[in-house]
């Protein structure tokens, strides 16, 4: 793991509590090309605390792989039906041609793709599917985006592709893309806690983090839709899907 990626383990419990899950429709579409296979086996790669694992378990047996011991502790406690294992995208601890699908939620941009893609191809059975899944702020959500785009700390992340490099390997066919609404019930404290699990905020020094949280709290307090009680944050889930030849 990169030094920045190692920071997630320091907030594993908050990550599990405050990060959103994934819509059932997104998981179903990701696995649609292999849904009729008997004994469907899915690898959740970079599984973290098991947010995507939970959605995929409705459809298949899941092996969840992550390199961070603290994240795996949360995953095993919260998703005990999954088989959890330590490992990386560049060194997947599974035999060749052993899974029907590989899914990845939020972790794709941490992979060393020239090394990870051949490993994914190795473990995928012919005709299997690779699905890259990501939750993001709804681009039409004026409230949060106005703040995040303008704030001195969060705006530093502007212009990054945040992991949307599509799978590019001769073993994969054309990449399909679909978006799904993912409304996330939350409140001011949970919204601040969710952003506190983002790598760019974890990497900031404590003074910067504290100042950012105060600015965000003041901003949300100044808008009637977020000033009191719970509200629904309109997130979107995007899925990139490609079939192994």
C-alpha cells in the first residue's frame, strides 16, 4: 500500500459506520453477465470494511481481499458470511480461473494497474466480468459541490480522475458504464465523519482537518435543508463493467 492508502486503517470503524453502501440495482447490473452461472463466486478486491461485499452477497459466494488488517477486522465482524483474506490487487491470494467476477468498490485508483490487471485476468474464468464500482457526490447536488469545489482544502482534489481509468487490457472487451442513484440518509455529524475517512483529509495535518470541519459545519448550519436533524445526501453510484474474453 502507498503511505496515503495506509491511512484508512486508522479510521476503519468510522469508515464502516459512515461510508455509504451500494444500491442493490448496481450490484445486480455489475454481475448480470454471469448471473446464471451455478455456484457463482465473486472476488471483492480492495474490499475495505465490506460495503460492496454486502451487496454482492445477495447474489453469490464472495471472497473479500484487502491488504489492511484493521479494515479486515471490521469486514469480518460486519460481513461474517464472506470469506475474508489478506492480499493485494497485485498479488491476489487465489488460484487461477477461480472466480466468475471481480468487483472493486472505491479502491481501483489505489491499484498499480500494470501489475493488477494481469492478476485480475489470471483469477477470472473465461467470460467472467470485472466491475469497478464507485460512490460519489451527485454532480447535480449544488449544496455539497459548491462547498467542496470552493473550499481551500477539498478543492485541491479537483481535476483528479478519482479512479475512473477504465480497465484496459487485451483480455477484456468493451467497457460499459451505468449510473445509479444512491440516496444516503445522514446528518451533519455523520457527513463530517464520512468526509473524515477520505484520504485527502486523512493526509492533512490536524490543524487543517479541524479548520475544514469547522468550515463545513458552519456551511451546513447556514442552509435550511441541512441545518437541523437528518437529511438525504444524493450520492450516485457508477459502475464500469467489462467481460473477460
